[in-house]
C-alpha cells in the first residue's frame, strides 16, 4: 500500500465516521418516522464500508506486541540468523527427539550452530550442535557450550577448551560490562548472567548483539 493510497483510506474513514454521526443527529432532529429511519439506515450502510476499511487499515498499522520473551528474542534473532545463514538456526522439536529433549526445548530457547563453519562459503553445514540455551520462562542467563565438534582438533592446533573459554569470556566481559561472564572449564561452557530477568524489546536487542559477538568469536577461534 503506497503512501497516497494509505492517506486516502484514512481520510475516507475519518470523514465516513463523521458522516455516520451526522446522519444519526439528523435523524434525531427530524424525528423517528419510518421514512427517516430507513433513509438514515441506507446512508449509514453506504458509508459503513469505508469506515470498516479504515478500521482494518489502522489495525494493520498497529505494531504487534510479542507475548513473551521467547517471541521477542526469536524476532530479534532473525537478523543474526540471516547474517550467518545457514550456519545458525533455531532448534525445533522433531519427531525423533527424546522426551527429555522435547521437555528441554519447551522450557528453553535453543539455537544451533553447524559443525562446519565453511557453510558460510556454501559448503555443507555438517551436523548441527547446540550453540546456546536460555531459560524461556526466567531468562536471566545464557549458556554457550564449547565443543570440540565445532572448534576442531588438529595436530597444529589441538582443541583446548580452557584457552578458548578464557579468551572468549574475557572478550565478552570487556564488551558487555553490565553482564557477568563466567567460564566453566569442567563443564566446558561459558555462562553469561544478566543480573536481572530479561523481558523487554531492548533486552532482546542487547542480547542479540552479544550473541552476534559470540558467533564472530567462535568463527575466529575456529580458524586458528
């Protein structure tokens, strides 16, 4: 819908509403005879189409509010997914998933990353593995596993989870000072705590900037 067409529908709706109100006032002033009532009804129905169209347009223009943080994050993550497609994707429940995984995905927001970073250059993604988890009901922390499956293990560059966790954790802490970043060597993961429960659109956008940063750090470490 172009600007001119939109303005035309809005103005038509406004004037149509005024016309209906004027018709009702005129009917009241002239008395409620059969001829007056039927004439008013005819005029109102003739204008009502324009008013209904006006209401429909205004509803379409009204921004839709996300019901919960899962929806907010999924919407904000669309940009990140598009930037790194097909390397990053949202995890979805599949028929072959175990009950434990289904329960996990129902309560957590999970995204996956391809084990082959060269998917960015058109190659096969390999297997998708867990990129991060965040509690959907109480989003107060996000967990990034550090897996050999993604970072590889070569003779000239053996997999060293401790070194990777240390470097990525320090980088995140310097860039996102409002968050608390902790590397867990034993579990081979990085936990970023927000010191509050995320709930707003701004929270989701900030979190996506952090996730985008982690993707870049993962890629940088993978290439070494």
